[in-house]
C-alpha cells in the first residue's frame, strides 16, 4: 500500500510530504525522506515485549504486569520524575502531565538538555518569530548560527530556506543569501555565501559586536572579535540591515555554548534591533519531532514549558532546581519514568548513574542506552508509524501524524492511561 | 445525566424572552429548558438570587498559539495565579493568561458558559482546538483570521465576492472555525515586510487592495454564506492617537444586509476611539464613535475596557505589538503566519498615574454609557488585552454606579477629566442592561440563539447563572461592592442542565462543545478542487493541503451550524 503526504516523526522539520509504501506491518519504501527519515521508517528494530530486570537478567513480562509494577513504583516514590516526552504525541504528553499532577511528581522534557536555555532567554526578552513558510516565501537573508542543518535537519534548507523557492523569492538559490556562523566548518558552512568562524565560546561577543554595528557604533568595534574580523562583521551586519526579510535560525551550538541563555538573549535582542531597520525573525532549530509539542502541552496545562514540579500541589518552575539533570545530580529523585527519549545517552554520567540506582521504567519502542539503566521497559507503537497523534513543528505549526498500519503494540497513550488509572484510583 | 433540575423562586432577567425581572421557576430536563420539570428533578432554591442565562463572552483570547505563547514567555504571570489540584479541579497557573483549566474554572465560577476565542490562525487551528478540549466548562467558538489571507486578497483584487465567499466556506469547514475575523486587515500582510497600513484607503504592498475593499468584500461574502455571525473586525490603526477617524471611516462602510443581527461587529472599540495626534494630547473621542454607532443599527461593538494593573497584550495585529514594544521596551514576541496573518505579544502595566492609561480607562466606560442601545455595546476587556476577564465584575459595578466612578476619579491622574467626558455622564446602567451586555446581546450578535444560547425560554440550552444578589434589595449605585462580589462568584453555574460550579468551586468534569460553521456551497464553488487555490498549498504553504484540515477527532463534541450559501 502506498500512502502519500506522510508526516515524518524524526526531527523538528516535521516534513509532511513523504510517500511511504507499506507491506503488512512493515514499511518497505520511503520517498522524499532524508536519510534520517529512511532509517526511522525502515530500520525498525523493536523490543519484542515488556521486559523486567530479574537478578542479572531480563525476563519477559506481560503488559498488565509491567504496567501494574510501574504504577506501584511511582506510587511508592517520594520524589518521582517523569522525563522525556519529545518523541511522543500530544495526547500522550497530556496524560503524562496529569499523571505528574496526581503523583506530585516532577515532569520535564528533553528541552532540559537542548533548548531549555532558549526558553529561559525567551522568558526574559520574548521571541520575534514566524512560521517557516514566511521565511520560504519572503526571506532574502538567512543566518544559521550554531546549527548544522545539513546533518541535523537535512531537509530544512530544501523545504524552507536555501534551496526553496517562494512567492516573493522566485529563485531562492540566487536571490537568497545564506550565512553560517559556527566554531568549525561543517557541511552547512560549505554551502553558505558567508561563513563566519567564531572562536569556541565567542558567540556572545560576536552578537554584541553585531548589535553595536546595527546601532550605528562601528567605531567601537576592534579589528578582531573572537576570531571574526571587523570587516566581516560589517559585511554581515550590512547584509542583515539591507535585507527585505531576514531570518536567524539557531541550534544547540549557540544554546549550549558558554553563555547559554545569555547567548540566545543577545541573539534575540539583535533581532529586535534589526526590526527597527527592516523585518527580521529568529527561530530555534528544535531537535526532536515533537519536543516543541511537549513545551506546548506542558504550558497550556501547567503554565510552564518544562521542568514543572508538582510536589507542593501547585505547578512550580525553577530551571536549575526543578530540571531533571539537577534533580538527578542531587540524588533527590527516587523513581523515574522515561517516556520516548534516551536520557542514558544524553545526561551527564552522574545522572545516568543515579538512574541506574533507582527504579527507572522506560516506555519506548526500541532498546537504547536507557534500557541498560532501567528496571522495566515497555515497548509501544512508534508515533507516526503505527500510532498517530498531534505534533508541533519547530515553528509551532501543529500537524497530525498518521498511523500507517495497525501493529501489534499498544501506543503510548494506551499504556499511560492505564498507569494513570491505577495511580488515580490509589490516590483517590 | 441528572433527571432534571427545578430552579425555584429565581429573580429572572432574560432579555431575549422579554423577562425583565420576575420571580419565577425554571425547569430543566435533558440539558434543555422545559415547561415542566421531571417529577424526580433536583430542586435548587434560588430565592433572592439574580438568575440569568449563562454568560457569553463574544471576544476573549483564551486558547491557541499566541495565547499559549503568552504563557510560555511569562513565568512571572504564571506565578501570579496558582491553585493546587482540588476535587475534580486540575492545577491552575496564571493571572492574565491563565492555563486552560484556569480560564475554564474562573469563567465558570463567574457564571460564564460560552466563550469565543477572538483570533485563530487557520494554519494553527489544530492547536486552538486542542486547548478548547482542555477548557471543558464552556462551549467554545473560534473567530478565524482572514485579514492577510492571500487567496482572499486576490479575490478582493478581482472584485470577486463569490470567490471570497467560497474561500471562507472552505477554510471555515477545514479548520472548524466559527466566523470571519479581520485583524488590522491588510496590515498583517504588510507586517510581513515590517510595514503597516495607516488608513482604510492605504494599499497593501504587492496585493494592491485596500483595507476598505477587504472589509467591504468580506461583509458581503459573509452574508452570501448566511453565516450565523457577522464579520468580526479589529479595525486598522489600533492604539494610535487620532485613530477615531479610521474607526468612523470604517463604520461608514457598513451596509445593512441582515435583518436578524448586525452586519459588522467592531471589537474592542476603546482601543479605536482616540483623538489627538500624539501620546501627549491623546483624548477621548468616544462621543463621536458612540454617535456613529447609535446612528447605525447594523453595527455592534464591544467595549475593550482596560482596567488598571498588570496584564498581557496579545493580538494577531503584529505591527501594533511592535509599536507597543517600541513604547514599553519590555519583552516582545511576534509570530507571523504564512499566507494568512500575524501576531504579537507584550506584557503591559496600566497605571492610574499614567494619563494615557486613564484616558483609555475612561473611554471604554464612556462607550458603554453613551451607547443608547445596550444590544449594540457588549461588555468586554478583549481579555487579556484590556484586563483579564476576572475584572468583569468591577466593570459592571463601574457602569452601575456613578458613585464608584467618582471615587475612582480621586485615584487617577487629575488631568484626566480635561481629556474625557466620563465624569459628566450621569447614566447608571441597570440590571437589565447588564444582562443584555453580558449574555443576551452576545447570543444575538453571534447568531447562536438558533442553537438555544442566551435565553431561558423552553427549548433553550440549560445554561444558567445564579448570582447571590437580589436586585430588589440592593441599590447597585451605592452597594457596588456587593455587585462585584456577586458577579465574581455565582452561587450556581449550570451548563447543559448540570450544576458545574457552586460558590466558587467547579464540582464536575466538564463536557463542552465546540461550535463551528459549515456553509454549503454549490460544487463549482468548492475550493478543494480549484486549481489556483490548491496551488497555494503546492507552492507556498509549508503544509500539504491534505494535512491542513482539522480532523474530527479534535472536536469530541463538535456542534456544527449548517447554512446554505446563496452564491
């Protein structure tokens, strides 16, 4: 069976133009997808059934048993952490938040180790952004800062920027200038009209220099700012000021570099400054396909995009205190439910060690690093392949992923609803 | 479902049924008002209680992309209103932009049962509907933005009203929208280049149409589709000193095309009634606006009252928010939506010591006091732009009591009275007028009396608000504190025949509906197969046409209003 306009549940681009061929419960061909999409749809190595650690070995258990035991672990805990969520759809995230509420748990999503600092900057100064189509149809200058779309968001350039013709930009490749700012050459920098190589950790200074130039203070710029020549800074600033519509895209190369949220704040304030001269927007290159959805869902239910602590009954948010890494590092958390992410692979060692010490349960289709730290793993259907639900693209556009076939796995929502029902019953 | 309810000895004001304050019983069965209650009906003694149809907010920002971004960027606002989980109530956060459950509970405990979201970008409609589902105690409707819609502007340029109507019909059905919303028509497209339009005769860059042409075309298209509501307009030049001329020019455009209701709904008119030419000489022109509205029965407006204190402004009017940012220099968010519209958000503080804010505060009240016909001026704050909706009870008290207005006068900038006529107005609104301005007129203006909204006669939806105040024992002119207290906390709020809130607490899980409009057009006007229209998706949108419509699953209790288009 050939299915058109399929939504790819890999990265924040959320491409929705894939053509997928399905045979029974297997995807056998993908058209229009990038290599990441092909692997996502075709490279399906799933965990067969729920497993539980018993002695030094894994044993298979039934879904009912795994679910009951998970609920028991959560009910037993004083300071449970529900972590992950960026690899599942909104409806499941919603149940996750309600589960945290009833448990008095901390719920956090993967923003905590990716664009959390971007969110903190936005909370200080706001976020002048737009949907990706606005860039596609209008932008004559695009700047990627600390982002390498060719590798991380392979179709970003062809769907929305460099290679993508739009209504007011009939020949994007010729009419649209692309600037890449990074600490090293990348495949993306090779296709840029202008590559700005910044010393590692020097982004904040370079952003400040650009702001000064845009404000008309050229005479205070030294000959070299963190490895970038004054001439190049002038050139880039002039290109931005002369743009009819400019768009910044920034990645974790800026968010997680020294300066963190202050880098992003500076970049946003540069964007604001440029808006006094022309039109400029700025957007984070969100990683997981529905990490932005987890921010959205958390926000409309709790008021905060990540790191929400329900221990006091109300929703409490204080990044640095209620963020997963900090809670694990302090050894505070005594049980963890991981849903649709892999903290074992991405968290600092001390946090991973703590996850291995406490009862950790993972709900995920695949064996990953976190499996090795977990006590129980419950495999589920893969959202966008054999489960469907709402996802939010990196620019906030909500798209419904498709279910391509009926598989034999329950989906995240089903499993979480069962856990929620047991917990709710016990908590009254 | 309970077997039924019998509300006894209520002091009822039900303007649409012509009830102007009578002691009577109201019988409810199966979610509807009936002549006689079932024998085993639960009895509620409403003696000494003002009893009204459930409140209806015809313009509020509660759900969707920009509202959620208002929360996302404002942890300080979230901290300012927190409640813990209690009974069936979820945790809530937020003061000016509460979480969805926060909105729903607070509206419900104030007796509100239906709320219209003022602005939904079609491309992001799914988000609005997700939040509607999480706002469980009100029936929800979504104004759908067409102000910068490329296909619409092309149809306007071609002077093809029928095509504009067909585009509206397709879009409303696809995104499960309720009505046409125009926010700074043409201005949001210009903002795609960092520009704006400054009068209704300015040309929109590239598209070569004027706001006046967009507004005129859409009013006629709306009536061709026989939609329940009229065009819902946020005029050009919001918040600009001297903008009353733009508003008057706009009112001049309005034809009288509908016998049942207005042909144009002007929203948050306070923000559009400024005289002067700068922030230094800004003054009230509410008298001019009220005169124009009084002379045009085909126009209905809502106040857009501001109240002193902290709030968050959010609108599809991207260029206006940028201007506001240039003024306040605090945090600013902007979110342009491809081919459709824009939006912006900034937090603000309206101060009693700011002359400009005092003038704005006065204007909203003046509009309500100078509008002769309460059916033409609805109570609103454009929540949260003027103030969060929890301020409605205070506004009601201000409208009902000159004494309260006089006591406020002592608190505000003493220069205010030189710039506004407010303190020369003696009028005090009565209970009936307040009932009109908070529910009956909304139901009529939105065109939802046809589905039983806004009244309490047999056949109506059993949405009832019972307030702990007795109009025959309270003089609102003097006892305004009691008025505020009563409207802040209903004794009972009844939604579809169920008591959902009682004395400030929500007591059941909600089960709201989402009301949307589907205009049936002849096959030749089906845009789903129109080559020019589908080309927009092939070439310019970043979402495939097939992935654009909102699926039924997002409206678990959708309530569709069908109309036959006359094309």
